[in-house]
C-alpha cells in the first residue's frame, strides 16, 4: 500500500497526464532516453528510493501534516505527480549536501523513537547540535518566508523533534532555501504542556486510523489541500460517501 507509481508526466500530450504508470514502467521509459518528459532515470530511481524508506511507528512528519492524508497515503495505493515528488526530492538533495559539510559533533538524519501513552512515535531531525542544544531543520521552498518565524506546521514539527530526542534542546531553527537565497527562522520553543496537547489531540486519531481503519476527518483548510496532497481524489471520494451516510442517518 502507499505510493505504487506515477502519473505520466509527458509534457506534450495533456491527456497522458492522467495515464498511470508503475515505477518500473516509468523508469524503463526514462531509460530509453527518448522519453518526452524531463525526468532522467537516475532522478526517478532516487525519488522511488526516497519514498520507500521503511518507517516504524507514527512519524513526526505524519503528525505535522493532514492526518487524513497521512492515513490514506499509507493505506491506499496511489499514483503521484512526478513534479510534486520532485519538490521533496530537491529538498533531499539539499540535505545530502548539507549533511556532508556538518560540524563534527553534529547528529545528522538519525531516527529516534519515543512512546506517548503507549503509542510509538519516530522522527528524524535533519541536524542536532547537542553541544549548542540546537535542532535545525532544512526546508526547500518556492520562496523563503517574508516573516522571520517558520510556518506553523514547521514550528510544530521541530518542537515534536525536541520532545523526541534524548538531548536537552533550547533552540529550534527552520532554515528555508529557495532558488535565490537562504533564511534562518527561529522557532519558538513550546512548553511540555503545548506539545502534549498536540500529541493528545492528534496521536489517538492516527493510531485509531492505522489500527482500526477509522478514517480521520477531512480538513480542507489544511495547507496540504492547496496542491500538495497526493491522495486528494481518494479523500474526495470518501468524503462524498461520508456525506451521504451522514444525511441518511439524520
Ligand atoms: S485533500 Fe485535503 S483533507 Fe483530504 S487528505 Fe488531502 S490534505 Fe487532507
């Protein structure tokens, strides 16, 4: 279950955009080197590899986005836009370079685990500098934020990392990279209570979803709904059914 292939990205034939191809077909097409889209086989292979990374427990990333998306993209087969995944892949490229030049005492891309109310959570902060009590997370963006603080979901993500890791942390930074420059945004440190509020609100919903297949409610105000959701069509289809069910019992 999860991502099983791509929506064909041939630029010249619009109707092909709705053609679904398996990873194998997509890579084989790019390997001919006469594919019409602009993705090369190594780029596609790297994107597939990135998506197949094994994760155990509920992840901080899953908690930081739309819970319904986290559940549906785990439980259902879906096909993603290559362009959309490329954005995440570009972020990964930046991480690889940054990781290579990190300070010697830094901890880069290590997965940590912790339980809350018997539910296992995992997460992989980009960089931890234990001596400086600092966590840094890098984000590629179309445009770095105009303001000096991170987006709300990124603030939540780094605070959950601070809660997760076995180090004392008193500074959190989200570092945005766009095509023109870099911007370091300091995130406020949340109190233990604020973090627990997030965990208590979100964790049982996602845990129940994974264990008992109870689909989390739709949240169409979520930033992911705005062009960043790979399971939008599955979500809408379920939503229509949910509405019909609700109407039939009322
Ligand atoms: S369409 Fe919106 S509400 Fe539905 S799963 Fe995607 S992000 Fe969540």
